[in-house]
């Protein structure tokens, strides 16, 4: 697998040397081609050295005679060279480098190893990995950012007899496969950390632990072993009540299985819903869903009065109230989904309710009662669905 590295510094040196030693052609890049060329030559020499005992399986399996291919190029040449492109530059230069690298990263696996310039300068509202994705159009996987560069020089990185696990956050299957291959090439264990939306957590974790290390603390000591993590069960909120004193829904655990909330790709995990609850958006949604349903029901009542000749004045304003509440419900559903990160489908159903409401009004206005009434019943059904869903949370 050809690897283009944006960067010719420490991380490019450590990772690129290992991958070159494992048989991958590598191209590094920097601001000065002469310096990058010298760096490539150094890496070639390092990668050609015999692998020590315990070296990664991929590098150990390499033919001793196989030629190590490390070269240097411009930012754009490295981006074009790589079947996978690794971003290993200082945050300060990221924008300029990506600009200079050009469009050839679009659709490719892009491994982002970058961290904030300093732990206290990390801005979690502007994740670096997302910025790289938006800038390049590549399939970004966040990886290798949690450990100091010296760890990536180890062959292999093993601590207390355990190979280092490398968390990967990305959305694209092929890009994740490429990242796993690169992790395995170092003799490490790839660990699926979820989608790219969780890369921010990896970046924040790096900022946090680096801050601890800078302060001289043993950051590894802050985490208990898995057996004491309390997360080796499935949290289920949907399997009925657990019998707690006040009858609230409580999570249950099924021993021996993974925490459901952390199975990558799960967007509607109980823990996520708990976040939405805590933010207050869920409560707001419950209230708006009830008001909306009541307004739709009231329309049925005033429609009956309208047909019997009474209450004509209320059906029109009632429709306005339904549209207004439909809009409010949609806004709250989106807020609940995004900042709270609850389920996204209530927002889609809310869009459907809002649009159907408009269609229904138009049908009513044009006298198409045969379609107006069943559509109203459909609207009511959708509204009740959201009420039931939200009040079961
Ligand atoms: N070092 C670590 O222990 C470690 C661990 C995990 C993650 N990281 C992250 O990995 C990335 C690379 O780190 P590194 O240790 O390889 O850094 P480095 O040795 O300082 O190399 C930085 C690379 O960025 C390039 N660059 C482009 N624009 C730049 C600018 N405006 N200012 C500074 N450099 C610029 C440099 O180009 P030139 O070659 O032309 O100088 C160089 O190739 C960083 O985001 C860092 O946070 C580092």
C-alpha cells in the first residue's frame, strides 16, 4: 500500500520508517524539498536495518532482500502518491499544507495523527479531524495521536507484555481497513473507536493526558482495568422496568457482553439518549409533542363542527397553530438530536408532520375532503407516535 505522508517531522519519521520496513512504499513531504529528501534517505537507512526480535509480524515477514522505498516530494506529490495519505503536520501549518496538497485526497483514506498545538489550546468545538475531512474530501480516520512519537519507534510497542491498542475513529469501511493494516504494521492492535464524530473525543483525550504527562503525572494510572470498569454489560432501557423503588426506568446489565453504548456505529444508544435527557431537550420535546398532538386533535373537532355548520372560524386559525407547533417540534427535535445527540429519526418524522400539515391545509382549502380527512388521521397517528416514543424515554 503506497503511503503518502504530509509531514517530514518526528511522526512522519517514526511511523513512515516502520511502514517502509514493513514493505510499504512511503513518500514524505515538507516545506523544504531538500530537507525532506534528506529525511527520506535517513528513513530508508533506518528501515533497511534488520528488524529486532519481537518486531511486528508484518515487518518480520518481509523478505530481507525486498527494497525499502522511501522518497520525498512536495505536499501535492505526497498526497497524489499515497493510496492512503497520512496527515502528520503541526496544527499551525495544517490549513496551508492541505491547501498546497491539492484535491487528490478526495475519496482516499486519510489518516489524521495531529493534535492541538498545546493541551490547553484544544478547541473541542472545532475538531481537527472534521476540518481535515471537510478540507480534503478524504475518508478521514483519526489514529496514532494518543502516544508520544517515541512509542511509534518501538518495534513493537508492548507494555507489561501487552501490545499497544490503537483506537481508530472513522466512518468509511475501506479507510478503517487501511488504518487497521497500518496499525498492524507496527505490531499494535487496532481498536475500533467508532465514527469520525468521536474523533473529537480522541483529540480531547490526547489534550487531557498530554496535560497530565506535562505535569509529571502517570496518566495511565487514571484508568482501572476492564474488570473494574463497570462497563462489561449491556445497558438496556427498553426491556421494561428494573424494579427500582420509584418505578423509573433503570439500565440493566447483561454480564459478559460489551456495553451497548460503545458498539461503534450505534447512534441511538441509551447513554446517548441520557445525554439528551440531561440537556433538557427531551423534556421540551415531550411537551411540544403533546401540544402538537392536541392541536391536531382539536382540528378534527373543529372540522366536525365545520361540517355541521358551526365552528368555521376556528378551523383556519387551528391550522396555523398546528403549523407553528409543527415547526417548533422540528426545531426541538433537531436540537435534541444534535447537541444532545439523541435519535435523529424524530426530527425526520417532525419534518414529515410539518410538510404533511401544509399539504393537508392546501387540500382542505381546495375542498378535497376525501384526501384531507385521511391525511389528517395520518398526521394524528404520526404525532401520537412521537408522544409515545418521547414519554417512554
Ligand atoms: N511528536 C509527538 O509525540 C506526537 C504524538 C502524537 C501526535 N503528534 C501530532 O503529529 C503532528 C506532527 O508532529 P511531529 O512531532 O511530527 O511535528 P514536527 O516534528 O515538528 O513536524 C511537523 C511537520 O509539520 C510541517 N509543518 C508545516 N507547516 C508547519 C508550520 N507552520 N509550523 C510547523 N511545522 C509545519 C513541518 O514541515 P517541515 O518538514 O518543513 O519542517 C514538519 O514536516 C502534530 O500535529 C502533533 O501534534 C505528535
